[in-house]
C-alpha cells in the first residue's frame, strides 16, 4: 500500500513562502520539518518548479544514454551531488549515486526509453536561436533542466553550447556550428559581435541582481528573527 504524502506540492510551496516571510526557524518548529528538508524543497522548486515538489512513487525509466551522460557530466562538475541531481531533474541523490557505482563497474542497466528520454533528443538550431537560448539560460541561473523543457533541445546540446561559450572566454561566436558546413552561417560585423556580447552580459547581470535581492531578503528575515529573539529575552528579564 502506497503511503499518502504528508504534504501536497501546493502545501510545500505555501510552507516555503511562509519560511521566506516568517523565517525558517519558526516554520521548522510549526511543521516539525528539518532544515535539510526546507533546503531540498527550495532547490526542487527552483530547478523543477511545482512538479518537483510532488511526491512521485512511480518508478521513472531512464535510458542508458541519459545515465551515462549525467554521470560523466557530474564527474566534471564542482557542484554537490544533491544540487547536480536536482538541477538535472532527479528527485534524489540516491539515483545518481547508484548510476555512478554502476558506471564505474561498467554495469549501467539499459531500459526501454519512455517519456523522460524524449528530452534527450537533439534538434537542429540556428546560430541566432543558440544565442537566444544561452542568453535565457544565463538569466535562469544556468538551469539546464529548465532550458531543455523550454526549448526542446537535449542536455548534450545545452551543455555543449554553454561550456563552449565559457571556454572561448565568453565569445558569442563560439556558438556557431561549423561542422560539415559547405556554406558557413552569415558572419557578423564587429558591431554585431559587440551587441551579442552586451546581450549576454546583461543576462548575467540580471541574474546576479536577482541573487543579490534574494540574499538581502534572507538577511532581512534573519535579522528580524534575531531582533525578535532579543526582544523576547529582554521582556522576560
């Protein structure tokens, strides 16, 4: 018998909003929820939206291609296993941990691809489209999972474009696809290149401004909690 989840996705979202408004400590006590749970819900909502907060008891099928790709990308990543797993659409680090073990033992299991694997199908894109996708990816905190869903491209494509862009020293021209081209894509003028660089820089600054605003909000909440605690102790004396 499947156990009914304690909180629905909608309730989890309300709890997260309450934590942002009233402070995590108060919410943790009120709902008897641990700090790690609150942090995990925040990451799930940030990178997977409301669906990420839903309790899914059904096994999800992943192709060997998808598993191998994520394991290899994780090995090159500096992110924690939890953050990496959640950013790439997984519900827990246990899935990724098992895939790493199987990968190292050359024992990754191949399953029949289902709905999830359709995300891995790449498609042809123009230079302008790749530029736009990377611009939006940066604005959304380099959320690969979001970009795959939004633009219907594969993880491999998103990873390839973005890391190629970084390795080039943030040169937009690196997003051109020159493989097997008998007729190259229209080249830019210097003005075109500068305009593109400006677009990507603005996207980065916009993301940083959002991060700063969120950090300020957290500091404000923590300060309010400290002041409440100080006032409470003073009234008792």
